[in-house]
């Protein structure tokens, strides 16, 4: 019992700083990168941020300094849900997502892939981005907006 108690005390008494990672620390390249970073105490604080912290109020950029909002792109848009190499799997996904999302889906064949797309005849860019967000929330995080090709989207 005394031996176990002595071993426990010796283990607890060893300094924590004595341990080093198995590699012996950062590589030479990592050390050079870390050494090249400026010391946080020596980096100048921008005047606007310093004034904000003293006043405890947010810095507001005047509206005249902001660029005007750009209008959404024109044309017809749709959402690409996914692309798969198996045409049967693409058809299953298209059918499933059409009923789940309540939108028209179709398959576009390009470069040997079956691309499952949703959106109907002609969605505006704003409507397509809203649909894209719904598709992403339904389990397709890689969904994105594409311009329709053909007579309605050209």
C-alpha cells in the first residue's frame, strides 16, 4: 500500500512542462512561420476601432460611402441538387426531391453525369437562391444556383 502511495505522489509531483509531443515540437518550417508573425502587443490598432472601444459605440459607415446594391442577375435560374454517374439513381433522387420539396425536377446529362436540377420553367435569381437554401436544409449542402440553358435561360 505504501509503494502505491509513493508512486502516486511521484507521478503527481512530476512537472507538466516536461512533456513534449512525440515529434519534438513544431517542424523547422512551422517554427519559421510562427516566428515571422508579428507580436500581438506590437500590432497597431486602427484609430476607428480604438475610438469605438473608448466610446463603446459601434463604428457606422456612412451610407454615402457604401456601394449601391447590385440588382440580382437577370435570366432564368434553377438549382442543381446533386450530380451522380448512375442515371437510375438520379431519377430516384429527382422523383424523391420533387415530392419532398414540391417543385419540378429534371435531369440534365452533361459530361457523363446525371445532374439533378430543380426549379421549373424560369425562376428569378432571388427565387432560385431561396430554393437553394431549402435544398441545402433538406440534406444537400452542396446545392447551388445555375443559369438555365436553352431558349428560356439563354
